[in-house]
């Protein structure tokens, strides 16, 4: 049964992706439409998150076995991102890491739904207990990932991203078998030493790295002028991150970086404990959380900057994660008591203004629908 479903998803990847996107859009407009609509919306979104990960796995396996083709039936070439290389390498290196990453991702997918269900079933007192348990579980899982990765940065997402855009895929054809090329997955020097093989089209493929190289005589025969040769070389040039070992894409912390990462991991627990002790309207949990996060960011940046001076500039995975963490500071505008004192009234005025304008009235309606959710539910603004 599962094999039939897997074949259906691979054969109809574009259509399945359209259905997923349509249902996700539905979850954004459901809140406020009927009783318990926010619970139904979050249940759909959580289910789609789990199903999306499963579908990504199916497409990834199909890509590795050369089953994917574009809408015209032509073989596609897939470039594996540095983030995917890094996470895939860690998962292959340690089964415990893979299971821990899946458990953490599952908690992140379902935390909002769990909080909503507990509030509706058991009330506020039990809600904060469950929230605290979830945050403790995530802290334990992240500390485990920090250790298993060799004291490296724990990224926001700890499972590989989607390898290919399903909207660009067509139905699988027999001629597409073994035609898909997945570039950069083996990761430079991660594998054992080995030779390669010459394919029928005159391209040499490395057995260890999976990289392909054309014969010099073929290149020269197709580049009559030096300018064309220069263009070809520029186009085929490899970025250092595509051929370097996967684990080198995120560097190991020194003691300062580890301390900063620990602060970032522990910050949600400090915030939740502060809320339980002092209440949401008290400024101290909000301010303590902000100060801890600022200190964490500065310590990590200092550690990576020192490493950049010793080795090379920050890697793209590190840059992307630091950028993501920078944007997380915006959530402080949506957390009480700052939200109650400053943000709510201003956002309400913006929503009221948009409500009288064509097209913008949709934005105004969404703001009105989500304001109570941001105020009532912890995980909508926790950024944990």
C-alpha cells in the first residue's frame, strides 16, 4: 500500500504539491471563521508538516535513483545545498542524531496544536505545565544535537530541506531512469578514496564525490575561441562549499561559542519559568529573555569571527542561521507585556485602515484574526 502511494506521489509530484500549498493557504484564512476554527486550522497545518517531510523523503530517494524528469520528460540536475549536505552527513554519521532530529522536528510541528488542545480541554494552569514540559524536551534534544554534532551550531531546522521543487517535475518516464544527476551530495572529502568511471557520453564521473568532468578534447572542440573557453570554465567553476567536507560547513565552537549556544538553547526555559512565577504582564521575564538572547548572539558572533580570522570567512549555513536568529528578535514585539502596551493598538489601527481598502482588506482581516492568537497562545510567538 505504501509503495503504491509512494509511486503515486513521485509520478504526480506537481499535483500533490499544489494540493499541499492549497491546504496550507486554507489554514491561514480559517482562524476566526467558526467555533474552534483555529484548532482545526492548526491540526491541518501540523498534519501537512508531517506529510510534507514524508513526501520530501520520497522525492529525495527518487532523485538519488534517477527517477525524476521535468515536464518535458528531460532529465533534471539537482544541486544539493550546503545545508542539506551538512544535515545528511550528520544523520548518516549517527543514527541517534537522525532520531533526535526527527523528534525535535516533530515537537516543533505539533507544539501549537498541543497547546491549543490542552487549553480547551484542561485550562490555563495545565497549559503552562505542558508548555514547560515541551520546552524542557526541546532543550534536552538540542543539547543532544549540540554534543552529537561535535559542538557545532544547532540550526533552526535539523532535517534536510526539500531537494527539488515539485512544481517543476513531470510524470516519471522509463527513459528518465538513472538520468537524474544529484550534484554535491557526496561532499568532497567525506567518502573514502576511490576511482571513477567513464560514461558513454565521454564524461568522467568520480566514484567518491559524484562530480562529473568532461574530457579536455571535448571542451576544446566545442570552444573555438578563448573567450568561449573562459566562459565555460567560469560556468563550471565549483564554489569551495560544494567540494569541501560536509562537516566543515559548520565549524566547531570554542568555549565562548558553546557558552553562547547554551544560552540560546536555554533561553525559552528561562522565559517560561519567569512567566509561570511572575505572570505574562511582568516585564522581567521579557527583559531577561531579550538580554540572554542578545548575549548569546554576541558570544557566538565573536567566536565565529575569531574562527574566520584563523581559517576562512563564515560558511553559508552559519550565515543563514545567524540571519534567522536575528529575525527572531521581531517576536519580542508580539510578546506580552510589550505587545499589550505598544504593538496591539498600532496593529489594530493598521488592520482597521486596511479593512476599507480593496485587496488590502484581506490583510486587515488576517491581522484581526491572528491578534488574539498571538496574545493567547505561547508557541505562536515563542520562536523556540
